[in-house]
C-alpha cells in the first residue's frame, strides 16, 4: 500500500493516483508547513477516482474537530500524529492510524530488538498499548515538527515491529532508498511525503515518478524471484 502524504494541490493528487498511490494524506494541523484548509481538501478529495483512500493527519486536536473534518472532507481514515492515547482513538469515528516515533538512523548501538514481544525496547510498550485494529505508522521521532522531517528512521527496530503487526513505514523515504527500506522492514505499506517534494506541500513530479519506478522495479524483481 502506497500513501503519498502532505497533499495540498490537485495536480499532485492526480499524478500520485495515476502513478499508483492507493492513499493520499492531508495534514490538518495548522503548525505544519503542509497544512491544508479542510474545504480545499474536500475539493481535492471529491475529484479522486473511487477506491483511493483519503487520510487526515491530526496532532493533539479535539475529537470533535477530528470527527468534524473527517465528515466534511469524507476521509476514509484518521492519522493521529500527536500524544493521543487509546481512549482518544476510541472517540474517532473512522479507522485510526497512529504514528509511533522511532529513533533515527545512526543509533544502531541503542537498539534492543529483544524488548517486549520481540519489539525494539524503544517502542515496545508503546506498540503493545495499541490494539490490532489500529494501524501503526513508524516515523522519525520529532515532538516539534510531528512528521515530514525527511529524517530516515532506524530500520532495525522498525523491522522488529513489522514482524509482529501490520505497519506503515515512513521517515525519510525517497526514490533512492525505498527499495532497501521495503526489503529490510517488510512493511504492509509505505508513507512518503518530503522525499518526493521540491518544497513543503509541493510535490516534485519527477521524484514522484522516480519513486513509483523504483517500486515497479521491486515488484518486477519479486516476480522473477
């Protein structure tokens, strides 16, 4: 499953879908450089073909606001990227994706993949706290920017988490590293934002095409194997 996040322009949404994206993400947190007004997002979502999922990203906003925007835009799922807990998730009237912060690459010495349930100790308790009905998104830990940092996460603990439950992999994915990331982590899906941009919220169409070409090469290699 391929999700392109941080969509703010209709032309970027159209190209991502034409190339094969199964989901698009809209950021409704006002402090994000990729923030989009819900009414503008509704216009983009209304023009999408059937079976393309729309996901709204929220950070520490009220359940009333989250549910209201989800209804207005017609979101298929809600992605929580703040300090929300399971009680809050239970108030959301859409399927929930919860972002889990993972240490960035270069911290291999700190990794302990023998934590609770075989999950890296840095996220073991956090992962176990979320029920299976919540899809986890693994992203670089950043309490200020809350995603879209372009920082690549450490794939070792990410792989340990992906081995025990369904996850979406984010964190610095680009056309150049997406093949290795998928091979090492084996996620259910990927979530790409800054890695295909020329500026926050403005997708680089050349990089978008390069990403899907890289994914196509992975599929061809898998089929031959």
